[in-house]
C-alpha cells in the first residue's frame, strides 16, 4: 500500500498536514454556519456564507434558484409549502484540467435545518455553535453543516497541497432537503451532473449506498354517529380504525420478515408503517362518524412506489372485506405531500471502492457498508438523474433533529481527509 504522502510526490505539504493547518479555520467556519439559522425558507444568509467561501477558494460559483414553476411537472417534485422566492442553491465548481473525462464528482450537502423544537430541552441556544469536549453543538451541526464543511475544506486543503483535479469537482449547497428535496431537484433540472455523487449526511463515517423510501398517506374511516347512550345504533369510526390498524401492523411485520438485503440486519424493520396523527369525533358522548389518520409507509429498497402503495391498499381491502360495516363503507386511502422512493447504488460500483479505499487509508480500517432507513436527496441523483451516489459523512443521525444536536469535530476532520484523499484518486488523470 502506498504511504499517504506518496500520493502527492511533488506536493509541498501532505493532505494530513494541510488538514491540520486548516482545522481551526474549519471549526470557525462550521461555528459561523451553525450560528446562522437556516430554517426552511430562511436559508439565504447561510447560503451567502457558503458562496463567499466558494469565491475565496476561487471556485466558479453558480446560484440556482428553486423555482416551483420549473419543477412542478417533475414526477419527483413535492410542494413543501414554502415560498420559492429567494430560496437559492449554491454550486461551487472546481474546474478540472479535463484530462480525466468520466471522473467528475458531486459533493452534495443541504444547508436547511429543522426547527429546534422545545427550547427548554436545549442546554444552550440552538444557534450557539459552542465547542465542548471536542463536540460542536447546535441545530444543523450534525445534519448536516458538518458534512458540508468537510466537503468544502476537502477542496480547501487540496488546494493547499497544490493538487489540481483532472475532472470537475462540484460542491452543492442546497436548500429544501428536509422538506422534500426541491433544491437538489432544481440543480439536476438545470443540468448539473457528474459521474458520481457523495451526500455528506451524518453516517458516522459508514458508507451507506442504499436507502428505504417513505410515502405519506391519509386514511379516512367512515362511521355512523349516534348518542353514546344508543351506541349499538351507531358505528364507531374509532373502533373500525382499530381493526384496520391491526391489519396495518400485520402488513408491516410481514414485509419486514420477507425482506432480505446484505446491507441491512436480518429482521430489521427498515420500512416501518407508522401512524402519526389521528383525529376523530367532536364530542365525548357521541359515537364518532369519521376518523382521519395520517401516517408514513416505508418503501423497501428495490420496491416501486406503486407496489408499496398497492400492498397497503390490498391489506386495507382484505381487512375491510371481513367486516360487515367496512365491506360496504370502505375506508379511503390518499397519498399526499412527501412521496420518497427508495434508492440504491450497487456496492460493487467504483464509487464505493474509491471511497472505501480512501477511508481505509485515512483510518486504517475498512468502512462499514450499510443501508439507511430514511429518505434523502440520494433518490433524486440515483433514480432521476442516473448518478450513482452514496451517503458518507460525519456525525450520528440519531442526534439529528434532536435537542443538543452535536457533531464530534475529530470526525469532521477525518471526513475532510477521506474526501480529500478520495478526490486525489477519483479526479486524477489516468484513474
Ligand atoms: Zn440531512
């Protein structure tokens, strides 16, 4: 195995030395980003910071607005309800010399963050950017401003070593990921593409090239109202929903047990069917004549959206056929808002091998290869643009979206080193 420094024989400094000398700057930039709230529809200030950093690095900077009028007809478009005005995506292109066609790479990160939730649960302000015992705290620190910083500083440190890519490297700082992916979709429809993409979502530096999907649904269950004292003359929509819920839970279990994939643990519930809200009735002493439940149906890797929808529809029809009331008053199933497909890049793809080799070079250990159970913009790259992609980034997704969200700074630096090393291989001439 070549030593780390032999990758760049004529470099004035090695990648590791460059990361070390850039580490304080990286931490300060991440702090500034975290201290700049970027809730959906309010990402402008954070995007300006990113654009300024791109310019400081001498990258070609492109601003891609998220215009619903241009996205609306796309099958992957989901109207997230936020104003498209002023929401921009920032792309920094480190132009390659052109001597390695077929080896361009996208490094994608979203700058939008979810709301902080109950402020009382936070030890400090969600926008503190505090560093304590090697961790940087704040909303978005882990999901996923740290990953975005790792991508930016991978380019920064490579410039310090004197490396020049033979193929283009595109860093994409997008908006709207948390609410459906309109930002990345806008960049793809504008024609920004590459041979492969890495989404720097928090994976604890595991390589995660497969994800299950999620479909939001609404279930309307009819009943018949009556005075509660005359309950036998009514039909409780709540009790009919209880029958349907049993069928939903049985379906979830059946799908989970039947699914097998080498990147998921056997029996792991990777595509849950979860009811999130239930509304029924207007008065405690009235038999409720309608119940509306909303939930999320997981889509298995390799399964189409239509097949997943059919599975739930069929389970509800079967359960309804066995009940006298529901047989003649069937529940209504609708699909709305987020409709995220599953996605997968095969583990044998050169992208996975190249990233895995860089991870091993930097950490001395093989990266864990695994699937994730959440949706992300990866599905847009893989399913709608034909760009092989994987998740790989610092931080633990279990801390994302929670109070006291944080990321270990050592992991951010490791990610920076890994991405930098990978770029020297992937985007090099003759690779
Ligand atoms: Zn994320």
